[in-house]
């Protein structure tokens, strides 16, 4: 148990260091913009005085390293600053501006909702299909599944999204093609509206998870203890579920966690197609209008989620390895 | 709700049918081994497959137009899909037959063991390459030539909003979609290919260098790659594209060049990993030692000794990497920050034409052009993946 704790702590430390370095990379990248933010906020017709004021307000007259630590402190205390669009709005006398944190929070929870709906559909489906494909390997079912998953992995998400819209929203109006969800929507309606994006994401991630499950199980089938189980006269189903699956868990858990990481970060395109108000949509919109504070914050959140889930995958696969759990 | 009830009824019905099928098979063939040892799952599979086939045949021969005169769009799309699948299969089969008969001994042998999916993949790749190279002479109109009418629908049927002069219709400002699809092959595929080559050049040479020299350079490169890989690639690309869009205005350099560089650098991290891993296995070989003793320089070691021996895994990776790069570029263009107009590009076309899908229930041809643009992307990546899958299967000896 001691060694496992040590490994887990090591990985955790490594994850934090990675996140720290990533934050430096993002900060440096953003600060390599030509000109400065004050110019970007005020646009072409800015007077030197107003630029100086904004520079002072944003702390742009400080040296770079100091600014990094101020920014980092802000990130750690969820004070993500104010978006340029909002600042501009305030400059023209708009009232009731929101901070980046207030902008991101509801969007993030929407994305989390979409990701969890997808995971609830995709994970059981993928594991079941993977087990079935391993059970009936090299049959017509396996070949059809292989061809189908290979095609759905390699197609772009928007192709899948439009095909699903065509079949489930336009030709047979079962689900709405616009996922305009809002706060306080009843759960069932919310679920119905986010069904098509969830199905699109399911198609993309299921394929990967299913192939890994199949490969992990099949790679075990040649081992002696499986042969033994078969010779005992167990049914093929029992051999796979009771004997092979527990030992194949580590790679399966790993690939599931990787795909969840993908769900949080790779939803950008799907959210744009379905106009789903998630963090990916916010990110793309901010990229288009070069709203740096929002882009920076979203980027860091995405990176943190990605690192965290990869870390979880690592730790889970260590824990699920019996050799590490019970050291001799 | 009734849909769900029907679904359950059908599933239960199929389960019962499978049970009866197995029982009947055992009774009729007086317990032949095939039926005696059949598991329930296999029996269900047969019944399910047969039901699906019967339903598909029935649906295929439904009339194209419903009683009230509106088109039965579902049937029309289904027919297109089935016809496309059959034509693709036949083409792949013929191509394989052709490949087995014509060519040198080596290629003949290659084609003999090839599954249909792989020959389909190779055929598609060749067709794309031809289209991309001869785009200028194949396309009926110019790349960004604005013609008479905007928003002409596909099909060339004047009563359905088409025009025989533009077989696939025109887009929102009146450019011929067929020509733009053909030029898109050159732009989208060409840019993706250049980017992949660049990524391989950067990642491959740095990876081999790290494997040959090791020491602090290896540590430095590997740790930087770890950090870059900790940021999800599409997100990182979008962040850098934001910054590049400002620089491109300031420097007057097209944004597309920045995009090629950014994606090449991001993807070269993955290539670096592989090249370093493969390289580390090669540098311990005796012939490397011999070359070092001969006094060969670093360049000779990397390009003449390591590279030829690392070719097979790198080629498979090249195919996969090309797919990723291609999809990233398509995604960026789809989001509006990738390849910029007036260059014809499939991702941008999907974004512009996408809303037409909503009219497919009334005019099925309206959905053709956005789906063709998206499908052109999907078809190429699927084809490359089929080929890579077969190559990996072949080289790893995973015959199972």
C-alpha cells in the first residue's frame, strides 16, 4: 500500500508541475501579441490618455514576471478578470458588466452536463459492444463493427453531427436540432435538447473505447489461465466476462478516462454545430473577437481538465493493477 | 413514448424468434453440430441480420413520392446511401482484381492479401490525388468565380430550384459548388499534406537527434514536448490562431501560413515521441556503433543509418498523423479561423452550406452540397485509416 501511495503522490506532484508550466506557456503565448491589450480594447480611435488609463487599470505597466504572478493569483482565486467585450460595453456607458468567472461558470456546468449525458450513454455501450466484438471475433458482426467504428473515429465531428441532424431532426423529427438550453429548464426538456449533441459525441468516443476494450480482451485470450478456463468447459461468455475482463480493466479504464478528457475539451465543434451554450462555444466566439482574458481563462480550464483526467487515468490504472496493489 | 414501446416489442419479438429459430434448426436437422452448439447470441445475430436485411429491402423499394406529392426524403437518402455503398464495393473489388493482374511481382503480391477495405482506401486516395493535381483542368468554373445565380440547388432540375449548368448548385454568393469541391481537394488536402510533411520533418529530425545524442538535449526536448502535449491540441491551436490572426494583419503574411506552422509544431510533438522511441531502439544496434567508429558525422547517422530502418513505423504514423492534421484544419476552417476565403476549402463550405440541411424534408437535394463537402473530408480520412489499419495489421503480424 505504501508504494502505491508514493506513486500516486508522485503523479499528483507531476500533474501540478505540468499545470504550472502550462500556465506559463499560455501566458507567454498571449503576451506575444503585438501592440498591447489597451490598444486592442479601445480600437483605432483611442487617444493616448485613455490608453494610458486602461494600461494602468489592467496593470499593463508592470513588468512581465510580476504580471504573470498577479494573473496566476487571480486564476487561483477564481478572479479571472473582465472580458474585453464587457470592458468595451462599460466604456460606452453600459451597466451591469459581468466578470469572466461569471461568464464561464454557467457555460462550464452546461458542458459538464453534456459530457456526463454522453458518458452515461457511451461508456456502457462501448464496453458491451467491445465485449461482444471480442466474444464473436472474426465474425460478420465483428467485421461490421470494425468497419463502422473505424469510419466513425475518422470522420470529422461535424459530418456526424449533420448526418444525425438529417436523420433525427429533419427527416424524422424526434429531437430538436438546436440545443438552446437555459437556466431553470426542466430536466427532461434539457435532456431532450442536448440529446443530438450527446449522440454525436457518443458516436465519436464509443468507437475508440470499443476498439480498445476488444483489443485489451483479445490480447489476454492467448494466456494460459484463459486456456485453463476454456478447458474446464466454461462458456465463452463466462470466460470473457469473469476471467478476461477484470484483467483487461486497466487499459479500458485508461481509455475511458482519455475519452472523457476528450469530451470536455473536444466538444468545441459539436457545441458550435448545435449552438449548445457550453464553454467550447464561448471559447470559439472569444477567439473570433480576440477577447484575450476569456480565451486565456478557457484555455487554462481546458488544460486543467485535460491534465486532471489524464492523471486520474494514470492513477486508476495503477490502482487496478493487482501487482502494485499487493506487493510481495 | 409509443416509439419506446415499439422498440421493446421488436427486441422481445426478435429474442423469441431467435429462440424458436435455434429450436427449429435443431429439430429439422436432427441436432446437427451447427445448431446444437449454437449459442443464443449467434442465433439472435442471424435473426437480427435477416430482419435488418428484409426491412432494408422493403424500405428501398418504397415509392419516392408520398401520396400527397411531397418527396419521401428518407427513402431517397436511403437509396443514395445503398447505391453509393454498392458502387464503392464494386469499384474496390474491380480495383483489387486490376491490381492483382497488372504491375510488378511485388505489387501483385501486395494486392493478393489485401482486404476490400484497404483496396477501397487506396483507390480513394489515388482518386483524390488525381483530383487535387488536375483540379484546374477538371473543374468547370474558376475557384472563386462568381457566376449568375446564388443558392442554386443541386440536381440540375429546374423545377426543384436547380440549373443544369451547375450540377451541384451554387453557394450563397453564386460560386459553382462542384468547382469549389474540386479546388477544395487541392487546397484542403494540399495544405494538410504540407503541414504533415513539415511536422514530420521537425518531429522526426528532433526525435532522432534526441535518440542519437541523448544527454541534456534529450531531456530538454522531451520535457518541452511533455508540456506541449499536456494542452489539448485543438484548444492550443485555437489559442495560437488568435494570436497569429493579429500578427498576420501586422506583418501582412497570410493567416494560412501561420496555420500551417502552428499545426505542424503542435503535431510534431507526437511525431517526436514516436521517432525518439523508435530511434532509441535503433541506436543500440551494432551497425550504428560501426558507423560511429568509421567516424561518420551526425547527419549521416540520422539520415543514412537511422531513418531507413525506422521507415515502416513512421509511414504508418504518417497516415494517421495526416488524418489528424487534416481533421484539425477542417475543424479550424469550420470554426472560421482556418483556411481563409476566397480559397475554396471543405471545412468552410460545410459551415456556409450547413443550414441547407434543414430543408431536406421538402427538397432532398438541398442537403446534398453540405453533406458532400463534409463527406469529402470523411471519405478521405476513412480511406487513409483503412489503409493504415491494414498496414499495421500486416506489419505487426496480428493475425490472431
